C-alpha cells in the first residue's frame, strides 16, 4: 500500500483535476463571508463592538503600518510584557516549589 492510497483525495484531484477551480471556490466563499460581515455590520445586524467591520480593520492596519508606522513600538511593548510575565511566573513558581520542598507540613497540605 503506497502513501497515496492512504489519503482520501477529492475526486477531481484524484483524477488529476486542477486545483485552480478549488482555489477559486474557496476565495469566492471567503469574499462572500467578508461581504456579508461588512453588510451585516453596516446594517446593524452585527455589533461592531464585538465584530468590527472588515473595512475598519483594514483601515486600522493601514494606520498602524503605513500612516503612523508605530507598530514596532507596540510589538516591542507586547514582547516586553510577555517576557516580564514569564519571568515573574517562573520566579514565583520556583520560589513556591523551593518552599514546599523545605516544609513537610506544607508539602503534606498541598499533596494531591
């Protein structure tokens, strides 16, 4: 049994059909969903607070990357916060493990 026998391919791909039609269908579905999302948001069916319009999202990306160019500041700040949280959590975990390792009473209390 070869590797291709184990994979269930769609019939048109198994017969050597083109992937262009499948790609077109997937892109058409994506465009329809995004279009319905935009229309639903503008018509008031979708709350823009929870699901902002796709056009507003693209505008935000345009502002961050092109107009203001301050995305690197925000990414750097986020990475610093992630590193600080990791270090704080690691130090707290190691410290608590050290204390539990030294105290028989605490170890018996926390033992599952």
